[in-house]
C-alpha cells in the first residue's frame, strides 16, 4: 500500500478515479477560541498492490499535540480486490468533516491508519490572531 496523497482541504471530489482538490491547507487562523472550523475535507489517494488484498480497516484520528482525540475516530471498513490482470489499484477516499472544534491554539495531527498501523499524519497548526485595534 502506498499513500500518494493525504491532505486537508476545503473540498474534494472524485471524478471517475480523478481526485480533485480545492483549497489545500495546513494552518487555521482563529480570531477567537474555541475555534470552530465549519467545513473541511480529508482527501486520500491510495494505491494497493496484490499483497494488500482482503478486508482492511481505514481509521482517521484527529488529535492534539498531546495525542488526545479532538473528535471521535472515523473508522471505515474496506475490501481490497484486484482483477487478475492488474498489478495495482488506486482508490480515492474523501471524508467531509463539519464543525471541527479547536479549544486551544497549537499543533494538531490527523493520523491515517490502515489495520491499526499509522501510515501517515497530516499536520495542522491552529494560530490565534489577536484583533488589532483600529
């Protein structure tokens, strides 16, 4: 298994196997805390080989710098099957997240796990910006 793309973005679509991304980001600027990010998407593009075939578990954990979950984990059972004449297969996964809450500024991480093994992490920095007086 090879994760080709793992990104937080404003939106993503899958168009017949093509992964389309809009507004990839790694920092959120918050004027007040707690901050609520209204909408974002996690976009993954994963290539599987024949040795990856079978029932698998995709899991996403959004955690703060201390490893504490900021939302319940997202668990997706998947079945990897490749036609006999193919050496690999690529799939796109798009997960929309709404009303993501950040209590504190700092570093966060979205950990991507397959079968309970972390494959990659997407870092996210939440910065608190103080309004400047007029």
